């Protein structure tokens, strides 16, 4: 955020000052449209709208989080248009990045809300603790719970960024000592977009913003409020190792022969088949790689409760073992029941006529 | 908790425990009944009787020539079904994984396309067997609710497994949950109905083989 | 001693007796028969092995169906989950009227031949379960009247279904000896070998008794072994067995055992008869409660032994013939090889029947079915299979080792106008002894 754009400046004007002309904007729009699974004819409209777009206020609240989501969004080796879009939104409040602190920061928040009432986007990362009045995460003595309620009231829409904000994430993992929940469990009266991932793919956020800036509304969402364009398919559906899965070629251990051949990691616990995200197609670090390509199975980090889903290295085919103790108890119950039944049967047979018909014994 | 987590977690545990308890109960209730001693002089000694038992287990898979003409259809359909089921269970990669998880044993799997085809053949043989059971006068007389329930509890896993392998119909997560749940239903019912024949067949043939070998009678 | 035993006439087929019957059936059940009751997977293959189903297409003759009410009683009273069956009323108790429907299934249409047991993929000995079910039917008073009154009663009192007493038996034997010119040994105090007889032989084939004596005399001359008939234990037919009268069955069996023990026998020889062999060979020791001090062989086994070790010497009698395996001797009894050894020793050109040997079709008369008059039409249908088998061999002579089969083949053959001869293997050997 090294330049504070003029309130009146459009995105097109701002980009022009940086040497990014209309043609580049159109190319960007084409790429964005494709990424958003929009028909190609939409691209010129998107480009035109982007050029005309005015600054959109974004208030970013960080709750019970690790700051990984913010870090990933900043991770960029050279400025890209995505990065520029982030510049173009007026990120009016973000505790990690803003210069102000303490009372000054509080005032900034207050002013931003007042100035953009009903129009600002509220971006949230981190889960919200609810136990014991939400005392487990406070900013300036105020609980996240209370802050969320206040700031959400005048927002136009809410972006729940990262699995913690979307579904509760890691703090929600058993036994969830802070009573952590996602945004959608607390806010029911505002449009919410969930952008899960631990962390989420940066291009997803920029795609959602580009759509919002271009069309003034949120993109199509699935039943978990995730943008369909990025979360409609599973990792499995787009994985480059899929052919190995189909042929039954699996790595059995890390760094074994199969692993070195790049075979499917299903056996090593890959949750690709049940994980919805864009990692396999969009990839990370400007399309460099993603976990499976690096030799580790998908851990399903964009799915709700992924931390409690039975182990990262247990395959989807495997279940949780009962344990020998429980199995022994079950066997004992069975043996006792069977013995009782046999004894009842024997006593019934005892007092019948004395001539035994022989019971064959091998 | 999602359906899949339920299927892989508490449902799996409960069904396995019920299986263990039920099988133990059913077997012990029979084993502990009063046995009467056999005093007639045997024709063959114990080693030959044990061999007779083992042999009978194998020979009853293939009926005698004298019986073959009248039961050929039944034998072919049944063999197709059982062999198909065996190929699916022991050749399907995810099944081998489950076995590996609990025993450490594993072996190469078949490509999922093969599994899909074998599943289709197995389903077809099951439908043929069901139609036969519904139409043949002897089977209509003998059949009970258990016969039809057991059929359904095996049909559903094979069907959902085939769809899961084919990966063209239905979402993976939901299909996997349904597949695992359908297997669990079958596992829960197994100790109480005719599906128990999976184990009893060896006991029955073995005992008959030993008993009849004792007499030198035909097995 | 002509009064009928009170039990036979006093049993009324009512619900109370049905309950007692089920109880008595369940008392027989041990691990092996429990497994048998529990294992049926309703595959229907047993029907395809049964001559009565095959020839009529009537599914009620499906072997495992014949014991259906008893299976239900087992599940309800003694099965592993009996408590659940009772709690949810899964199998209701059967009434006397309903159980009477099973009389035909268990008696008229079952020879207890064991083909069903041989085909069953689960290894269920269905024939044995039918025998156990007949015990219950007897207690319920539902044994067909043909068995009782006439035969089983007489057998209970005199040891013979024809009511022959010991003195009468003795006279008959001496008469036969005189008629056939054979030395008869009867009721001697001590002997190595004790032969028994079948009442069918007494009535219809007295030549087989003469043949038995002739052969035993021949063996005695060659080996020095002594033999005697014992009229205190002679009739191995055991109608009580096929009737389901356990007490009667035991009485006959023990009578023979005691007679053999009394004269210090080393070998008890069973006649040409099916069920008598399986009963004595495999169940007598259990009735007695301990191992027997003598061995038990069927007459064909004795003949085969003698032919092998020189105790019996024969001239060749070349001819073409086929052999009908009696169910209880071959398939159920383990004596399949002996008759073939005999035929070979005599130079007989044996044309084996297709589907003969261990899987042979029953003649249709076994298991007491031949006694039931109303079952004649069913028996005729079953016999049609035997007719086809025999005719397909092209042989004009059928050898048998069971008088029950002999009688059934004789009568059946006559009814269809056979010119074929039905002959006893025992008599073949006796007629060709070389002294």
C-alpha cells in the first residue's frame, strides 16, 4: 500500500499511471473471466467496468487467526494486476498492515464505517471464539464476538477468508476449548462469501473482488457459500496424477519407488477426492506447484473440520480402528450371550426321554 | 459431523463391534450344545478324517457330474456372483488399503476400470439370481424375508462401489459415505441372517466331511 | 404276548403331543445338527437331487422343506437367538393339524437316501434331519398307520415285524435248510460269526438265508471259523427305525447286540439290507453306550474279504450285468467297493449305470416308503428313473445287495413288464462256490 490513490480516480486511470494500458486490462479481464468460469464474451464488459470502477472500501478484521491468510495474500514476487487490484480497494482497516495503532487505529475503524455505511466490504480472517463471552480473543479489550456484531451491521457483504473464518478452522478442532466458530454461524442477515483454505489460494480472493468490482454483486456460490468457479470441482477432479489413481498405481510410502514415479498419493492419506478447492488447477505461488505435486497428499484444508477428519495419513478408504480392547469386550459379550443361549438350550433338552439318539462327532 | 465422517468413524466402529459380538454369540451358542459320544468303530483314523473334511470343503464347490445337469444354472450364476465379489473385494485398491490398515498385508490392485466392469457383471448376476428366486417354485416356497434383505444388503455396496469406481455419477464424498454405510449395514446384519454362510459353509462342509470320512461314506 | 404295547395306540395327534414331539426332537440336537439347522441358504439344490421332486415338480418335496416345522421349533426354542424369536413371535408354534401335512412329506416322499445331503453346498445332512424329524412325528402320533399296528407293533413285541417268535424262527430256518440242502446252525452257545436276517428275506427271499448258511459253512471249512443264527436277535430290519420309534429301534438293536455278545461273536454280519447296516454299524455301539466287542460288516464286505484272502473260493460265472447301489450301503454306509470286488472275482462283465455308484438314484422303496400303500403312485414315479438307468446299460440282469431294493425292483419291473432278472449278489456267490 505504497500509494494512496485519489478518491476520485478510477481503476483504469490508476493503472494507466503505472503503464498498464487498456489492452493489458482486457487481457487481465479475459484471464479473470476464464478463472471465474464466465463466458469469454463477458471479458470486454468486465474490462470496461473495471476501468470505470471506483475505490471500494474494505474493512479487514483479524480474529482468532495465525495471520497466514494475510501473509499468503501478500506473497508476491513482483507486482501483478492482482496485487494492483488490492491496491485499488481502499483497505481502510487492517491491523497487521496499517501504520496506526492503539486509539488511533480505533478511530480509523470508526471513521471508515461511518464514511462508507452500507457500502464497505467486510473481510474477516480467523475464527470467532464464543465461549465465556468470547474472552479468548480481544482487541483493545473488546471481544471479537462484539466487534463482529458491530462492524457487520453496516457492511454490504462479508468475505470470510480462510478456513478459520469460513468454518472455524484449526481453533475449532476437538476439543474446541474456546468455542470457536466461523462467521456464518454468527451472522445470518448479510451476504457471506466463504473463501476457505488454510491458507486460501490468493487468486480466488482477487477473482471474487474483480467480479464484485466489475458487476457490483457476488459471484455464484455453492451450498457452503463458496464461489462455484473455484470450489465447484474437487482436487481429485483436476489432479494431474489422476491417471495413476485410475490405473491403481499408488505410492505406499513417502520416497518409495511409486512416490518417486509420481504416483497417486491416495494411500498416503490424500483427501483430494473429498476436497473442494482450486489448488490443482490454479496452484500456488503464481502457478508454481501444490502439495500433491510436491509429493504430499492433500490434507483437505479448505473443508470444514478437516483437522478432525480422521488423520492426514489415513486414506479415505481406511476407518478408525475399534482398538483391541473394544474388540475384546465385544467378543466377550458375544461369548457370554452364546453361552447363555446354549445353557438354556441344554437345560431344555435334559429332561426328555432317556434314549439318546446319537449325536455324530467327527 | 458430515455423513462421511460418521460413516468412517462411529458407524464403522459400531458395526465392527456388533459383527464381532454377533458372530461369537452365534458360534458359541452352537458349539456349547450337548455332544454325544460316538462309540462305533471308525473306518478311518483321525488324519484321514481331517483330510476328508478339508477335501469336502473344496469338492463341494464343484457338484458331482450326476447332479450337474439339473443345477448348472444355479452353479454358474452363483459362481459368477461370488467370484465377482471376490475380485472386487480383493482386487479393488481401496479395499486392499483397508486390509492393509488392519493386517499389514497388501498386494497389487486391479485398475478401477476392471473393477467397474466386474461390478457390472456381479450386479447382473445378482439380478438374475433375484429373478430366479422370485420365479422358481422351490425357491418361492423356501425363501424368507432374510433372503431378500441379505440380497439387498449385498447389492447396495456393489452398486455404490461401482458408481464410486466409475466416478461419473454422484459426488465422490457422498457416494463414498453411502458406500461405507451400506457395507456397515451388511456387516451389522451378517451374524444374524444367511450371510453368516460365509463362515458356516466351511464349518458345515468340514464337519460333514470328517463325519462321513469316519464311516467311509461318500462326501 | 399278543397285546399291543400301550404307547403305539395311545398317542393322539393333538397339540399337546405336538409340543412333546418338538421337545423330543430338540433333545436330539447337538452342535452338528444345530449347525445343520442353522446353515440352510435356501438355494434349492437339494430339490434337484430328490427323485420325488424331480419326477413330480412339486416344490413341497424339497428335502429341506420336509423339516421346516422342526427348523422353526429349533430357532424358537434352542437357536442362538431363541430369545429374540420368542420375544418378537418370529416363528409361531405349529398346531397338530398343520403338522399332519408333513406326514406325507416325511414318510411317503422320503427314502432317507441321502442324495440331498450329498448335493448340499453347505454340508447339511438333510437325510439325518429327516430321521430325527420322524422321531418327533412318532411321539406326536403322526406316523403313517401302515407302519404301526401291523409291523412296528409286532416288531416291538416279538422282535420281528411279522410277529415271528423264536421257536417259529427256529423251525423256519431248519425247514429252509432242509429244502435247500444246507446245514443250518441255529442258537448255538458260542460262535465266531453271527449273521442276521431281514424280514423281507424271511417273507420273500428264503433262498438268501440258505445262501448265507452255505457261504458261512464254506468259510468255516476253509478257515475254521464257527457261525450261528441267533433267534434272540435275528431280524435286522428295524421297522421301528424308519417309523421314528426310537424306543423300538433301540430295543431291536440291543437285542441283536446282546445276542452277539452272548455267544462271544467276533463278527456280526448284516444281511442284504440297507438301513439295518447303517443302524447296526454306526449306531448300535451308541445305543449300547460303549464300544462293541465285535466288528460289524455287511454281507458284501464279508464276501469281498473272503474272496480276497482265500476264505471264499469261487468259480467264474461270466455274464453281463449291471449293479444297483443301495443308498444305505454305498453312499451312506461306505461299502461301495465291496460289491464291485465280488463281481470282478466272479468274472462278471459289469455295465455301470450312469449316475450310479455313490450318487446313485434311490430305487424309491427305501426308508420304509415301500410299506406305505398310499405312496405307490409316488414310488412308481421315482422308479421310472431307476428304469431308465437300468435300461440304458443294455444289461439284462441287475445285481443288488439289499432285499428292499430287490423287492422294489422286482415289483416295479413286473409292473412295467420287464424281462430283466433282479438277482442277489449273495446268492451269486453261494451258487458258484468252489469246494
